[in-house]
C-alpha cells in the first residue's frame, strides 16, 4: 500500500472515530421548575422552584434562587420553621423491593434475598398490604402493583412507578409522569418531567420552564 493511500485511509478512520465519539455525548438535562399540585392536578404552589421534596409532617423543602425554604400545606405558603442541616430538596427514590414469580399470575415480594410477602404463606400480611392496599415493586426492568393475593392489583406494567398515597400513585408513561387511581386510570395525565408522592393532598411535580401552570 502506498504512503499516500495509507494516509488517506488513516484520515477517513480518524474522522469516523471522531464522529462516533460525538454521537456518544450524553443527552442534555432538561431544565424545569417544580410546583405542587392537589389530587385533581391543580397547582397549589405554581412552578417556581429549582428543586423540591415531597411533603411530610414537617412540610416540604424547596430551593428557589439558591435559597432553601420550608413550605407548609395549610395555609399554603412558607413555613416559619427553619430549614435544618438534614433537610434536602430531593424526592424519595423509586421502590427498591422486587416482585418474583410465585406461580401462574402470582408474585411474591422480595427485599434483596429476603421474602417478606408470599401469597402461599399464612403469615400475617405486611403493613403495606394489611388494608387490601397495593405494594409497588420492581420486576426485571418494570414496575407493578401487587395486591394481598399476590396478583397484579392493576393489570399493567410501568417503566417507573411510585407507591400509592392519598389514593394516587405517580407512574411514568411515554416518557412523562402522571397519577393513577387504584383502578389504574389516569386521574392526572402523564405530562410532567418528574413527580413525587402525595402527602396531605399535595405532590411535587416538575414542568418545562415554558409550560403554563393549570
């Protein structure tokens, strides 16, 4: 192979390699604002926060223009209680527990290698199922809601999902978050970039900066 030909081939391979590297760049993070909605999907706190946590008995922690503050639900507004060093404007993580096959259309719930619910067992139901509720668990790469019989309480799977609270659960569909009821029906359409769990009738949701609040 001539020197000129080798130089040409090397140049082509270099360009191809650089093109391949450029295609591996991570997708940009979509910026947005956090607000808080009620169970009907109406904003009680309009989207204005850069970060937010779910509500607890102590309120919710948010960050706005580098300032951390605590919100109260009733009446809606900033709480007088100061923000402590352990207060963080972050959501709870997705459920870590998993469901495993336990027969035809039956599932048991696993916490690591430990089985804490098996529909074939006569043991007392765990608290998350004691009142006929659902437990949100991961199966392979998807999430489901398992009832006290070990069946799919809602006959469908979601790419991401969070536990029920106040009769609502945040689930992801087609790349957006919304809220379903215990029949699996969307009561708040999947339109949010991110969403948290309800507490005392309020839940944090993230929208695009240019999304008008409803």
